């Protein structure tokens, strides 16, 4: 289907992009276009102006902040994440997971910023970034602010990015010695969409677990985190701690899985993710 007529702008600075977004009520940032262009074709979104971020090289960088956080520009693609030596050193699970998103065409165009701004409950990166305790930097005419991944991811297509604002970077704590990260779940076929997933990090700072596909935004498994705080990551202990996790959730039913089946999958995914993260934490 052809796109509805739309104005197109390709700013060369972040400031210009922000002022274009702020000037036009119906303006939308265009990153890799992998979701936005599809929803425009389906007439589910009809922005008046597309503000293409393609020339903003500043948003395509991966590096480290002075305090050692891994800093990823919002226009970094899944393919870039997969190939980055900085990611490999600081938080390799990001590369591992990005490398399993959809197919090579989607990974070459789709960006980390677009992935989390869409916040589709089945997307790989939202729960992973919650488990990794990432921070998002948002810039607007009034300046810059940072929010945690949990505060950022509000609902499907709803994030902390307001009108006239841009997500500029994602900051992820560098993995400390004795820390392990993992991402586990059940997909529809190899590299397919997730029916349910769980991300976990286990380390000296404690345990963080985030579940995907069970609500409109990732859900922290706080009770399970507390139960595991004593540090027993034997299979029996983790399974016992996760028992009842599903009952605390209110996941959707759809053509791929009933709510009950998703409750079960959430428990299974969380156990697998914690066990793998704990194993990796051993070094
Ligand atoms: C066939 C197919 C299968 C897919 N399967 C999966 C999957 O299994 N798992 C998965 O995780 N992902 C999947 N994706 C999603 C893909 O990985 C991309 O993350 C997603 O399409 C959006 O990224 P994008 O860069 O293309 O964003 P766009 O489509 O350009 O933008 C998406 C939305 O985010 C907004 N946006 C983008 N960047 C910014 C920014 N910096 N600041 C503010 N707003 C911004 C846009 O305005 C728009 O509303 C799939 C995509 C396709 C086409």
C-alpha cells in the first residue's frame, strides 16, 4: 500500500531535529523505519512530518562515559550492537540478544532507540534493558533529562519521550566482575517473535529479573528477586523461588498463547534466565 502524503525533513543536527519535532504537532522521528513505515502503510499512524534521524552521526556512536557506563546512541542498529567491541567488553548479552532479532534486513535498519520507543511487548530489548538497569537520555527544547528503563517504558508505543523530544542515548552499567546476564524465552520459530521472555542479571549488586510479553511494558519480578537475594542459585532453589511467579501476573491471551500458558512460560523463562546468568557470573 502507498504511504499517505507526508512532509519529510532530514536535519543535520540534533538541535535542528528537536526544533522540527517541537514546531510541528504531527511530527514523528524516523529511525530505521522498520515499524513506523509499516504502521503508516497500514494507516495506523499518519504523521504530518517525518523527521529523519539518518544524518545524526552523534546518535550512531557507541562508547564509554567518564564514569565507565556503556553509552549507546539511539540510532545504533541491532547489527552495530552485534559487531561492537565496546558492547562485547562491557555487556556482551546486548550483542547476543540483538543478533537474534528478526532477520538480517531488520537488524541492519532497526535501531535500539526505535526498538524501545515502539516498546512492543514482544520486542527483545525492553526487558533486557530493564534487567541491565539502563538509563535513557531524552533531549528537548528545555534541555536534557535521564530516566530509568522502567520509567521510560510505559506501554505499547508509550514512553517517557514527550512531544518535541528525542531519545538520544541509552546508558548501560558496565558488567562488574562476578556478574552474569542472560535472556531466555520461547519464540515462534527460530529468531521469531517472543511468546514470553525473561532477562536476568546476577552479580555482587544482587539479582534483577524482567519479564517480557506478559504486560504492556516489561514487568520486574521483584518478589523473585527478593527470594533469590540470599544467593542460592542451585537449580532446586531457583525453581522453588520461582514457583507462583506466574500466578502474580496478568498476561494477555492471544492466538499464540493463552494467559495461563504465558504464566507458565514466564516461570520457565525466568528460571532458565536466572540459572544461565548465575552460571555466567562464575566466570
Ligand atoms: C518483520 C519484523 C520483525 C520484527 N521482529 C522483532 C522481534 O522479534 N523482536 C524485536 O525486538 N524487534 C522486532 N522488530 C522490530 C525492529 O527490531 C525495530 O526495533 C523496530 O522496527 C523499530 O526500530 P526502527 O529503528 O526501525 O524505528 P522506527 O520504525 O523508525 O520508529 C519506531 C517508533 O519509534 C520512534 N522513535 C525512533 N527513534 C526515536 C528516537 N531516537 N527518539 C524518539 N522517538 C523515536 C519513531 O518516531 C516511531 O514512533 C521487527 C521488525 C520487523 C519489520
